[in-house]
């Protein structure tokens, strides 16, 4: 949408809202939706103002704010991706969109290391967004990934995995208690280049243990030279958080 057309739609919406009736409210919301003004799509800029409309029965509120100010560029904070039928794939799609908008971008041309890859939902997303993916899981490679030429699947327990390669980013969706999973990520962070991105799913032991689990994982990451950049609870997250960190290692193997 051009800037001129967008401004025109905004004026029409503002006029409709001044009428204060249910019909005008619905008209305003319909115009905003039809114009794509209530649903941001990736890529986006965290500091580019966007037009927001929040509607209830008989009332509507609108305004202009940046995604950085609201915490999300998406309508009602809800990220949707119809191309991601799996929850794991949806989690990573939203995480990549967040990294692109708020953290300087995810390395699309780089080499990614994925831990806890089965059943392949995140792997499929990475295969579309990375030059090469090294996927690690003790279960066999899913048939759905048979045609992904840029995916190398290691059928091995992550605790036994080591690699001579250096990676530009790491994504982890490991099951199990929070601390052992974080320790595995910390160990393999030695293979990350400086400023490499880490996206890690923190599976909480209990909701009331959130602060304890997060503090423990943050300490493990810090000891491995991983600086925590952001903690988010995305739409596809359940009793878990998505952590973003960057490697501070000046030397790596």
C-alpha cells in the first residue's frame, strides 16, 4: 500500500469512528482489515509507525505506534502463518520474524545448528531460511524432509553430538528439564561465531517456577559467553518461553 493510499484510508476510518455507532465502528474495522492495516507481516521495522485498531462491541480505538512501543507488530499480538501446520514451525516462524524486526535479523545465508529436531517442524522452516541446517535428534529423519538437500540429519543423542564445523546460529527445542537443556546449548555454543544468534525454547517445569528456571538458564548461558537479548512468550508457546541470546565468544573452534 502506498503512503498516500494508506493516509486516505486512515482519514476514512477516523471519520467513521467519529459517528460512534455500531455500524460505523464495524465499517472502520472492515476498512482497516481490508487495507491490511491490522495485520503486520514480516519483515517489519521495529521503529516504523503502524496504524492500530482495537475494536469492541460498539466501540473502537485507533492510534499510531511503533512495534517497539507495543511489543509486537502483529494484530492483538497474534502471529499467524497459515503455511506452518505444526506448532514447532509456527514458534520458529514467529521467532525469526521477531529477530528480524528487533534483533538485527537472523542469518538467512548462514549455517544453522538445530538441537532436538524431530519431528521436523522447525527444520522445515530453517530449510527455507538458511543456507545449511545441521539437525540433531536421536530419532530418524522424517520422510517430509527427504527432499531438503540443505539439511544434514544426525541421528544421535544431542548429549553425544559434537561437530568440527562453525555455525552462524543455533536453535534449540529440546525437551526435558530446563537446566540440562541449557547446559547442552551452552556446550555446543563453543561452535558459534561471535555475535551468532541463539533461539532456545525454555520448557518451564511449572509456571510458578518461571523466575527460578529463567535465572538458572541465564546463569548457564552467561558462563558460556551467551548474552541474553530477549525473552518472549509467543502465540505458539505453551508452558514455555522463547529465549534469544547472542554469542560473545571472541574465539571459537
